[in-house]
């Protein structure tokens, strides 16, 4: 398939104030001048890459001593690729070798016979390094991946032998920090190579990840169960705790300690349902049985101190190899692959949060720690590395002027350092709230009515000062158990509000006891997919310590959920959008977390619905897991184009498509598929309809960081100023990309967002696209700060995350707690893959109007004197999605958002 050539850079931008910043990139001062020889390596039997490297290194050390390598120093990636500066001294292009391998991690391995490995090295070809030089000069459109791979493996060879490797990162247990549940955080460095105009750079950044804490398994068990020490494990554990242990320990490698120098390793498969004192197994061929505790006492003279605790089942579960917890230790260097819980995540953030100057110093030290300044392999290939971070040109774009309601005392504000406040301002278009209610999830003694009423009074006052008018200042207040039937609770509250005001309720305010995900998730599932009403969740601690600023933030969210507009930019500041009908799309695909109940991915698409780029509608699809290309993008684009036409009365003549979550290796495939889908969607609506499209990938998963050189170019946190643009020095040699740091620094080091334009039929200049992207970052509707990612992409991510809450069962367990801060929207069409799994129940013989089979789109009175039949099944187009639709996947059912909500940004 022919490669798609991405747009060339249309020139360098001039807007804003020119400055220089330091970037965490180190120059490769000299590149290999000659061709590099490429070999394929196969090692049998198959082992993981880390052991492949050790097997290869033992062979190389021996070959270097014997002279079989002729003084050459090849580099190896631990998998299939080996590169040499000259041809290896083989007869022909293939060499076969027997390697006697001793495991350095096992102190007893030297006393046993070595493990035998067969290594075959076969020449593939030669890498032409001149093609890399042409690419760096912008004279070669195709990226020379083979040359870049050779350079990458060369630069990673020494660190890979010395440190624990995870992806592109190298970690060391030095200065490790212990966190909750038997885990610890290791520090390390991310290293990758980056081709830019005229040079190859090393991108180096500090990194951290979680590993399992090595040591006695019994100590880890105590930590997982929330105990201070194993001494607190005095009695048998509950079945719930046993399941928790099995989930946490499954797959972990352990080494036994009861056999002296014989320290055999095993992998945990399960945990026994019975304690060691009662776990029986057959002994020999006699047919008799013995308990694990008694066997270890008689066989190894090993008295168990915890015979009341279960055993580990290791290796093949069918063979039933039992080990007591206390004779096992966790093998060091095992990465914690499961999702961190809330406490662990908080400790991780605290551990990794470093001010810019601290991070910069650690990065500068990293180039020495990883031995990139000088080593024998670099000399072999004639490569030298610069010791100083790159200094690159940048510009600081001016902030836009943000408009509020003309009746405000300060209707227009120009933010300083990316932030402003709501003082003396009214929202641009405020809604009027006539029918609403409050539900406190807790007992009345925990949330006294007087405290709730005090908060409501302050909230109402603040809303009215901000231009959101609440006609009924005393909504009905009800209480419910946070562990009870949330669906019944919200329906009851809905009915009470409707009967109190004789009008369909618009909003339910929910007071939550904590930030736990399950309650929040169920509230959103019920309100979004069962009732069809906007909800606003409030943490109880904020209710008791209510402040006007907090209430103002709540007001911003409520206003857009009900169809209002908080702020906007003048037409002069968004000329591309205001001159001709233009829709801005944001798209993202989120994948299930490791160990989640489902392996389906969720695709989300949002589209702007006005010339101010302030209101968005969205569509959701569930698709096969781990698939980045959006399957039904055609149907999603059709939905949003129709919505745009119905809202604005015109067809979009231009499309800007911000696509989040695509890695560089997927650019070609995703662009080709999704551009074709956009074209087909337009032609489906009208054969001659061909709007011009600009397709931009939005990337946050990178390790580029920028550090101000002069104090006047930094903000109060020491970070670069909002609006800092970098488009030369560390960007692509010829294509249209740039880094934009659009947000103010709060803590740690600001991460810029990378924008890469892959299709540009609108022929943007550098200034036009950069200014549009930056100004959009001031229109994130629930904040009075500019955000780090342009809102269309931001909203798409929130939409996809919220859709996980619409799953029945434990779909919410895949997400960390973000109560009140993640959101979504979906639309009702027959093409979506959502399906409702519960019919709405009636309360007292009455079903809320929003739950009828054919709900009108207008707000109306609630008829409470007769029963309305419940729909037998719902979903997009009333279809149910079969559980076997995706072969080989674990399916969950997702409820569809009620159509009466989809016209508003209720998901905020």
C-alpha cells in the first residue's frame, strides 16, 4: 500500500514574543559514516529479552577473549536485531553457536550443569546511513526507520545490560520508595532518539514506575490486607480477603527459602481455599494424605508460624504444587502491572512531582549515569554524544481576550499567565433552573438539614451572581444510603421534584460521602441512561466548608450541562471558524485497564455546534479491544454533521479533526482509514458534499520538556509561560508539527502537547493553526484557566471515560476515582453499539417521562395520575447488542444515554 506523504511545514511562525528555552534533548555530534551491517538473531529455547541479552553477552565475552569476533563490538536488542560496524567474521552469512549459560541470579547455578542455548546469527543486509543524512536535511520524505533503529539499539545497549528495562525506560532500585500494598517506586530514565532538522537527538527524561517490593511474601500479604506487620495476621482470613490476595499475587514470581542454597523460582497461579494446616495432598503411591503444614515439619524440619493462612499454588495449577506463604520471597525486579489504587496513585504523584529546576538537574546527570558520554560501543560506531541540553528557539503567543455577558461589570478579560477569575462576571448565556432537588447519600445526622440548606443558599446566591437563575430556592432534600439502591433513590427524588414544582426536573444535586468510584459511577449510569437528567455531584467535605469560589465552579458545570454557554471568544479571534461554517471534531479511543472486567475499547467523537466553539455534541461506540482505528467513524461523523446542520442551519464547509491517542507508528494506518471514513460520511449525506479537512494528531504521551532560561520567561512555578510554542530544533525535519505549552504550571514540570498535522486541505499557515489551537485552550468550559490540551480532544477523552460508567456490572472498576471530573455524552442512532440492559422501573405506578419509550424533547409538566408503560428494550435504534458480537472478547453491556440529554453538554 502506497505511503501517504504528510504535509510539509508551511514555514516558521512569527506571532508572539521570541525567546529561547532549554529542552531535554542531547545532540548526537557524529553519526556513523559507513553502512551498518544488520543481522537476525535467534536463540533457542525461547526466553524473555532480558535473558536473551545475558545469553548473548556471555557468548560475546567469550568470543572477545578468543578473538572470534575479530575485535568487533556488535550491539543487540535482546530480541532479533544485531548491528555491527563491519561484517562479522563468519564463513558465509550465517554463524551458529552453542552457549553454556549460567544464571548469575542463582548462587547455586555454577555447581550445576549449565543450560544449553543454540544461537544463530544470520546477515539480513546493510543499513545505508546516507539515507538518514538526507532525511535530516529534509531531502528524503520517507523516514529511514532501519537507520534510526540501528542508532536506537546502539544507544540503548549499555544501559540495557546494567539496568532493569521497561519499554524505553531504564530503572534502578537505588533510592526506591515504598508505597501501599507491597509496592515500591523505582526511579529511572526514559531514553529515545529524535530526528530533527540537521541532527539526531537523544530525548532523556526522568521516569518512575511501580515494582513489587522484594522480600518475604508474608510481609506483602500483611500490607495487601492493610496490616502493619505479619504479627497482626493472627487468625484465618475471610474468603473476600483470600480473593483479594489471589488477585494481587497471581502471576508473581517467588523463590523458596526452606531448602538452603537451592533457591528455586516459581510463579504463583492461585491461592488455596483452605489454610496450610488443612490443605491436604497425596503422599507417594500409598494413597495416604498429609497436610502441607505437617509435611514441611517432617520433611524439612520447618515449623510454620502461620498454619492458619492459605498456601500458594505455584507453577501448573493442575499439578497442585503447594508452598506455605512464609517459605517464599518475592523475586526482586518485577514490575507492578496492575492498575494502582487511589492511595498508590497519590503516592506516585507525590514521588514524581518535581519542580523544573530539580528535574532539569536530574536529566543532565542522567546522560552520565546511562554512560552515554563515552563507551566502547559508541567508539566502535564513531558516535559522540553532546553533554549539554539543547537550547532551542521558542515564541510566547499572546493570550486571547475572553468575553462574558455584556451586562457584567467586566465583560471582557485578558488572562494573565493563563488564569483569570469570575469576579464581576456573568456567564455569556445563563440557564434558568425551575425544577430540581438534592439527594444526600448518607444519614441525616451526618449531613444535617441545616448544613445542606446553608450550602444550597450559598450555591443559589453564587449562581445568580454568575447569571444562572434559580427560580425555586428551596428544593426538596432527601437522604439515602450510599450502599443502597441508587436507581430507586434517584427515581424517587426525580418524582418528588416533579411533583413539588409541577414541571419536569432539570437537575439532581447529589452529595457524596467520598471520592469512591462505585457510587459516583452508578449515579451517572442511572441519570444518563435510565432517567435522562443532569446530575451534579458534590463531595460532603466541600458542602461543609462551602466557599463562593467552589460554588462558582459548580455553577459553570451546571450551566453547560443544562445548555448554557459560559464564555466565548470574539469572531475576530477565531477568524477561521467564524468566516465560514466550520466544525471542529475531537476524537479518542480509550482501552480497558489491565485486569479489567471487559476488554472492549470505547471510541468517542465530539463536534462543535456553534461558531464560538463553546458547545459540543458527541457520539460513542464500543468496539473490539486494543483497536486504535475507530470502526464506525462514518456513522459518528454523520450524526454530528446532522446535529451541526440542525443547530446552525448550515453545512460545515471546513472540518478540523483533532485526533488524540495515536502513536507515530500508527500515523499512516489511522490517517488512511479515518480520512476515508470522513469522506464516506460526507458523501453519504450528499454525493457532492466535500468539505476541506485538516487532520491533526494530539500527543501527550511523550517525554519532551522545556525549561526557561531567563526568569522573565517563566511563571511563578518556574515553568515556561502559557502560550510557549516550539516548532524548530526538536521537531520533525520537514513535516508540520509543533509543541505547545498552553497551560499555567501548578506543581511539577509542565508537559507540552505535541500537535502533528497529517492532512491539511485548508492550507493553514504556521501562525494560523498555532494561534487557533492555543486560543481554543481558553474555552474549556468548566475552568477559568487555559488547559493543556485543546478542548475538542480533551472532551473526547472525557466522553470515552464516562462511557465506562454506563456498563452494567463492574465496568466502573476499570477507572480511578475522578468523581466530578470525568464526563461523556452519546447519541441515539441505530449504528451505535450501546445497549440498555435494564428497563426503568416505576415508582408508585408512575414512570418518569424521561424514561418513556418516546420521550418528547420539550420540558413539560409531569402527569402523575396514570401509569406509563415501560419500554421493553432500548438502545441506539432499540436494538440489543449480542454478547458474542466480538469473537474472543469479554463483553459488557453498555446503556445508551437518553436522547433528551444529548443536545446539551451535560457530560461536564
